[in-house]
């Protein structure tokens, strides 16, 4: 990379991508911006966050005096991300759309589009780092442990990493907000985006029910006692406490209930009492759809660390079996709420090795 190279920044309207663009300008790059709107339905009255995000992105681009391109990858998003999202819920799993969204939209569709505009690089406001060498690229954790987003980027390949820049990788979020305020960005205090990637915050039950028919069924204790009714297994995830609609039962401990399993065949939501009930913990998991960032899988048994959810502390583990695109992982300490459909991501120190989708 060299100063004078053309970089197109994915400008989302948030503070992170705004500061990323400003830093690249400071470093001498020729910076342009691109705003992606990838969900076309205005399905809720008064709910159109993309309009405000675009207005915020325009304000940043004008402040920095850089061109702003706009594009819709809505068909790519539907085919590559949302269809899979629905299929996972239909199968009783709890998907993580951010992982696939990064792989297929932000670092594939966006990358292809930017290269077509003559870019040398793309850049985003992700909190992660890339280490480059003659042997290829390694993905490293962001320096801010509260914002490190390598977990969501584990499916990026060498082509995507080789063309990407993460200007915020060395920074902490409070510092980024301070820089945005000092540069006069109106969005310096804008809250971080949440909800479904590119769709945003929704009344999730109503939103999902528009695409998948709900199948109400029984909420059942681990001992088989019927405790209530659920509106559909797809609305619940392992470890969930809120929204069950059941209180204490006669002879119960009085502790809150938590989802510990789903019985798809019987359409039962299985629950236990107490946050630390043994049924909520698993010493092992299996994962498929494996991706290794350096392409070469490790030789098993392989000691490393893993995360089974975003912002979880690294957990010591051993990959004890690896064959036919599937692995079995054994943890030093049993893990709470291992959830099929979520990602398990492997690390050695600061290096993100890759990961897979929890399937059992």
C-alpha cells in the first residue's frame, strides 16, 4: 500500500466509518465513500433508518469533501444472506447474519463494486487488524477488547483481507468518538447499530413471522412437565430467559426459567430453572461450514482458544477431531448456552484462525 492509492470507504452513517475515512485522508490516500442500502422494504410505518443513515453519511462526506457513491445490493443480500437466515430459523437454529453479511456483502459485493470503480482498497470501520507478509494476510483482534469485531470477520478469505484496510484497529471507541467530535462530525454521539445486519432494529417476532409461519407448541420442563405455550421455536434461543411467559410452579425453586433445548419433532421448548442449571452447560460442541483464514486447517489435536459468542472472553479448548468440513471441540471448562447456528471462532493469542457454525 502507498499514499495516493484510491480507497473506497464503506460509509454507513455511523461514527466508526466516518473516522475511518478521515484517518485515511490524513494518511494521504485518495478517499471516496460508498453507502450501501440493501433492504428495500419500508415495512413499518415511520421505520426507515436507512434514510437517516444516508443523510448522516452525506453530511460526513461533505464535511470531508469526498465523493459519495450509493448502491443497493438488495438482491445479493436476499440471495446470499437473508435466504440462509430464514433457512436456519426454519431448521430450529439461531443464525448470526452479521458473519455472512460481512463475507457476502461488505467484503464481496462491495469489494467487487469498488474494484470496478478503480479502487486499490476498500476500508470499513471494523475494530480489527490485518497483518500482511509474503505468506499472506492474518486477521488480528482489534486493540479495544470491548469492541474487537474479529469474531464477525472469521469467514474472510485472502482476497478480501488483501484488499481491505481497518483504520480503527489500533484505536479504542472513546478515542474514536473524541476524534469525531473534534472533526465536527454531527454523528459523534450516534449510538452503535444493533439488530439484523442492514435491516436494523425491528419488533423481531412480528418481523420474522412475516416470512416464516409460526408453530405454537408447549413449553416443557426438563422433567416433561408442561408449563405453558410458546408462539414458535424460532422466536427462542438457548440460554434465553426473557419472554417465556412462565412464572414459578408449585414445588419449584422460584428461580427464573431458561431455555436449555428445542425438540423440533415434538415442537417443545425445553426449559430449566436457574441460570447455572447443569443442563445449560456443555463441555463439547461440533461445528461445520469451517473456514480457515490461512486456508490450511490445523493438525489435530490442536490446543487454542475459542469464542462461541461476541464479546465472550477467550475460552481454552482443544480441537480433538477435524474431518470432512466438520470439527469437534472440547473445552477446558463447560460452556453455557452453546447455541446451534451461532459461530465458534478460534484464536491463538491475537490471531483469529477461523471458525465454523455450531451444529451440535
